[in-house]
C-alpha cells in the first residue's frame, strides 16, 4: 500500500486528447463528444462500447467457455438425478449470501433440495475449515459446492479427497501457486484461464454462469436463470467489482428487475431502508451494510433466511433484526474509534514513525472493516490500527 502524506502536493495528470478519435466515436455511436472522451479515457474498447452504453441479455458470454464448466455441470446433473445429499458452502458477506441463495433456489427448482453451510466469522473465520468438512461428511453428504470461497483451501480439499467427498469449487478470488485438487474448479482467475474473455465477475456472478450452463444443458428457458439477476446484481455491486463488461450487464438488468423483485425478503429490505430510487447507491449504502452486518456480528444465517423465505411476516421480522445488527455494528465502530483516539492521546506521536494500537476486546468482525482518520494516514490491520506519517 502506498501512503501519501497530507503535506505532499497533489499532481494532476491530464489525458492527451485524440480529437479525431473522439469525433469518430461520437459520430459512430451517436453520442456527445464529452461522452466519447470519457469512454476513450476509460479505455473501453470500441467493440465493447455498445455493451457499456446499452447492455442486453444477449451480451452474456457462453458459460461453457469457462474451464471445468462442462464437467461441473455433468456432476451436478448427476447429483440431481440421484437425489444426492449436497451442501453449498459459502461466505458470510453479501456476495456469499446471494451466491448461496441463487444456487440453492435454482437447484431446488430442479428437484435437488440442498443444505448450506456458512462459517461463523467470529469463531471459524473465512473459507473452508477442517472441522466443518468432517461434520459435513459425518452427516452423509456426498458433494460440496463452494461459492465465493475455496480457491485457497488446498489442505482442506485434500481432506475431502481422503474421505471420498466430492467438492466443486466456484470462486472469484486469486489462485495461489497451485490449484486445489478439487473435483472441478470454476474460477475465472485461474492462471490457466485463456478461454473466458472476462475475469472480474463477483462470486455470485460465477454462480450465475453456473446456473446458465445448467439451464443450457437441461434445455431450460433462459428466464429461469435471468429471474435471479436481482440477487446477482445485489451481490455484484456490494462486492465492488468493476462495473464493466458482463458485470455491467448484470448491474443494468438486475437493477431493472429489482424494482419489481419477486424475492419477498429483498423487497421488504428495500422498503424498510426507505430509498426512493433503486440504484447502485441503494445497494451500496442501504442493502450491503445490513447484510454484511449479519456476518460481522455473527448472525450470518439471518441474512440467508431473509432471501430464502416465502413468508412476508418472517421477512419483516428478519429485516427489523438486520437494522438492529447494523446499528450494533455502528456502535461497535464508534467504541473502537473512541478507544483508539484515547490510546493515541497517551503517546507522543510526533517522535514516532509508526504507532500500532490494539485492543484485546476489539470486535474483530467489525474492526476489519473500520477506518479511523486523524492527523495522519491510518492503516487497518486485523486487530489493530497502524498510524503512519
């Protein structure tokens, strides 16, 4: 991370203007020269400008261009036909929660009623863990499908292999030095990915490509996967992936669908947060903090139940809880902020190059996402704040 001191002067850099290219783009796409200039400055390729300006459902790529997709789809169809015990293992943030919801609902409609597992952030941390895998195996499951996690679970996946438990990894995080030895690995950031043209999907975006592929294989109408774009959009925008290419298609179609969403929990959440318009701001500052607060405060199952329920009264009750959890999260952040400042006041910071502050009882579900601004740049660490000049 590069730290820029407050005393350093800002240096503005301007793009060189190619006036001929600006005029060419403006005329070809019938847009203003200002918009043409912005597209050029953002380095949007000419063959992607139509998709950027007016994304449509036909702009999605073929999901079978993704490595391991064919094998993955065949394994899941086998599980559907055999009525296997399948569990979806996900993350506790918005991306993970929406990923589990979309895959679970889609598979249930195909006749496979899956269970799910979300690790407790406070007790288990992120990703696969050995105890959870052993419990899953002991309960008779034959297939794990990870969503928004798994690419780094090298040793945990070896345990799956040793006990005869198939595991399919779907993730969007960077690969380590080697791929996990899973049954299949669906991750666009695999180092050997040369077949799929876009690598910046969120975890729920990867899940969407999976249900697209299953739909194609089973001859299911595309509306059966497109109807989940409201949730896919919520997870995508919340995960702060670049809204270009397929993500832009997801965002536009998903926001449009969200205005008339049939997901009872999502609709109730939107109503209770009180935003007049449904846009990226609604998701980023209304939906995402409330869903994320569940995971941070140790109530990750509540967020999933909200999106899965078909009971309006349950949706109202859970949404009210989410608002409370979010307030609790905010209060914890304020407490940590106050304590950190009190600790700073006891130090002669002018004589130090760096100060590391820690609190044994600081809530680590909150602190990982907190930041404090004082007279110097603050860096966030797991259970501390580091202030540097």
